[in-house]
């Protein structure tokens, strides 16, 4: 049995913590090794001069792939079960209502959504890279620039995400994403039952309702997922 949690402390569903934590861990490894790859092979915009280590490029590719593997599951979670924490149909209206707490919550939801879009861009542009470019000294390929920019965008999005979460919930909210305790009703014991219920719903054709009504957020989810499929398929056609 899991230890009791204080009722006032923010609580995050276990599945969210696993998918969010897994994505963040793989992404931070990709971000660090990406910087090291830049420092080893490029360095045109300065750097902190890490040791030159040529195999770092392949290691970066591996962490990038780990991120790419877990990310689609996190996207599906965030756009369905976690929908409340992403942009809402009335978000823009709420943003014009002045500096009330709701303004910050709305901005935070925008920040969460931006983090997903930024990561999709980083992963897609990574898959468009050719691993022989940097070792051959080719530093001007369009996709290489796009991929470099994606690093800056991702770091900016994470910084914004952390600042906004700190603003709306402080340290307890930030830490709630990484606490190991979970409530009994949230236990992985129940997951096989949930999965078989979902599967039964799919067999009855209920999945058609997932795409109705076609909202902007649903369109964004589909775009992100399609871009991830293309990220795997396009390099095979080269
Ligand atoms: C140390 C790093 C991170 C911390 C401390 C952190 C913290 C948090 C917290 C506290 C929430 C919950 C907000 C709430 O309850 O309203 C959250 C949600 C979220 N985070 Fe992070 N985050 C981190 C990294 C990332 C990264 C790298 C991404 C990149 C994609 C990301 C994407 C998201 C998204 C999309 C949500 C909303 C999830 C949902 O819809 O249920 N986070 N984060
Ligand atoms: C947000 C940051 C980044 C993420 C999430 C990311 C992710 C990825 C992914 C998914 C791949 C494809 C791996 C494969 O198909 O094997 C990749 C490849 C690559 N990335 Fe990144 N990347 C990021 C930033 C950078 C930066 C700033 C550089 C600058 C040097 C870089 C350099 C490369 C190189 C050279 C490759 C080709 C290596 C290979 O395919 O094994 N990445 N990246």
C-alpha cells in the first residue's frame, strides 16, 4: 500500500509522471549531448569548450531516438487525459481578461502546449539530419540549421514551462511531478482492466468518436503525431 499523501499537496497521476518524466529524462540527455556535439564539430557561435569527443554524435542520436520513442505516448496522454492542462478553446479570451490568477493558469497551459510543439520540431528536424554531415565538415545544410534552432527553441520552452509552473504552484507543484508515491486508485494494478475496457470500446467502433468534434487541439494532436510518423518514414525514402 502506498503511503498517505497530504490532501493539500498537488497530485499528478502516475501515468502522467511516468510519461512526462521519461520524456524529460531522455530529452535532457539529448539536449546535453546535442550541445557537446555542437562543441566538438561546430562551435561557430562560441561555447564552453567541452573535450573533443567524436562518438558523442552517435550517443546524441541514441538519446534523440529514446525521446522519439516515448514522446508519441506522452502526446496522446496530454491531448486526452491531460487535456485540461493544454490550451482551451476560450484561452485567448481568458488572456485578455487582465492579470488575474486565471491569466497565469491560461499562460501555463499555453507553455505546456508550446513544449509539445517545440519537441515535435526538434525530433522531426533531428530525423532529417544526416549523420555524415558533421564528420565531413558540412555545417550549412538547411536541416542542420533547423535542428540547431530547435535546440534554442526547446531550451526557451523548458525555461518558460518551469517559470510558469513555479509561478502558479511554486516548488510543491514542480516537485509533484517527480514524487514516487501514488494513490491506490492510481495503481498500475488497475491498468490491465483499463486497457481491456479501452480495447472493448475500440472493437465496438467507439474510436470513431475520438475524432469528433474536430477541434483545433485535435488537429494539432494529429499534426504532431503525423509529423512523428513522417520522421520515421521520410529517411527510409532518401
Ligand atoms: C525538470 C523539468 C520539468 C518540470 C519540473 C516540469 C513540471 C511540470 C509540472 C509541475 C506539470 C503539471 C502542471 C499542472 O499540474 O498543471 C507539468 C506538465 C506538463 N509538462 Fe512539464 N516539467 C518539466 C519538463 C518538461 C518537458 C521537458 C516537457 C516537454 C515536452 C514538458 C511538458 C509538459 C506538458 C505537455 C505538461 C502538461 C501535461 C498534461 O497535459 O497533463 N515538461 N510539467
Ligand atoms: C532539442 C534538442 C535536440 C533533440 C531532441 C534532438 C533529437 C535528435 C534526433 C531524434 C535525432 C535522430 C537520431 C537518429 O535518427 O538516429 C537527432 C540526430 C542528430 N542531431 Fe539532434 N537533437 C537536438 C539538438 C541537436 C543539436 C543542437 C545538434 C547540434 C550539433 C544536434 C545534432 C544532431 C546530429 C549531428 C544528428 C545526426 C546523428 C544521428 O542521426 O545519429 N542535435 N537529433
